[in-house]
């Protein structure tokens, strides 16, 4: 096990800022779950930092050994130094430095995909991370982020994905007004989730290729983007709540689309 220089630790700690993450093309993850997910993915983990307490645990020993076997550098540092790198109140004692991936919405992806989630101006990190996790669970082919969304590599976003960021492509910084017409040419039907207007989501037969649009809770989907939708849909509100949390609405709609599509497939088989 090598010793980490103070200068190297200083450079790593700068990755807590969005500016430095963008500049270096690297980000930090913390905790056993995220490190395990990164290890089992095809993302490039560059180094591991861990506390003495973590290395003494059975889980810690196994995980550090796995990273070492992969040729990834591992460094033991003080607990207080780990705490400076993390945002959680009780860090688990392990942090990984991961290289960013840049995904693009290529014609090949559009050809192979049948269900995509488009997010417009999602500013809450927890909501964004949860929607990526939900999209992963529902079996979508990817997530599209507009330029107005919170940074994908924000620590709160990463934690909220619970590792799903390593499972499916997330395309950042898109101008949805330009992208959606291209998707339509590729056979996609665009469904815009609206709070107070549109058809009941259960009353629709969904096509083979779908892009579901979800907007931020405060502003919703921008008018210019909403105008490009083939259909506006909503989740009915039966109680007194004004609206649903955006990530909850995304989950309901994605699973209905998957259920409906599978149901239609099975009908075609009989």
C-alpha cells in the first residue's frame, strides 16, 4: 500500500467543487455500495482512499483487496481526512476517484432504444438521482438531461442514484428543443408529463418507442419543449395535494409504460 502525498490529497479534495470536476473530468464517490457498483461496472476507477477503521472491517478488507487485484491504487489515510472529502454525517470510511464518462445521443442509441426518460430543468439533486435510479429499475435505455438540470456529478445526485449512474447512459447538457425533433424522425413518440392538463396516463395505449418528459417541480416542462410533445399526460390527483413529487410521477409513468408495452407484446403473441 502506497502513501498518499499531501499535494495529491489537496488536489483530490478540490473535486468537491463543480468547477474542479468539470476541469479534471473526475468525481468522487463514497461508501461501500457506490464503490462496489463502480467496481463491477465498466467505469474507470483511478484510486481508492480508506480509513484505518474501514480497513479493519471484514467488508473493508474484501473491498480493498478487490480493488488492489484490479490494479487500482489504494491509499490509507486518516479518518479526519476522509471526513473532509465526504458530505455525509457518518462516512463509511471509503472514497473512490472515478473518471467521468461522456455519453452522446447517437443515431445508434436511438435505433436500439425503446424507452428513454427526458428531464427538463430538474434542479433538485435528490430528485435527479432518484429519477436516474427509477429509470434504471424500470429498464429504460437511458436518461436525457437538459442544459438546465443540476450537475450530474453533484455528490447528492450520485448518492441518490444508489449506483444506477453506473448502469445506464445519462446524456448531459442537451437542448431538448433540438433533440426531440431528431428523436421523432427515429420513430419516438414524445409524452410530456403535465400537472394540470393532458390525458389520464392509464387511458393511453403506448407505442413501441417512447420518450417520457418530466419537468422540475417549480417550473415544470418549458413551454417550448412541451409544445414538441405528441401527447400530454397526467397522473390524476384524488386528494388535496396540489401535485406529486417529480420523481414519484416519473416512477408511476415509467412503470405504466413498461406494463402497457409488455401487455401489448403478450397480446400480439397469442
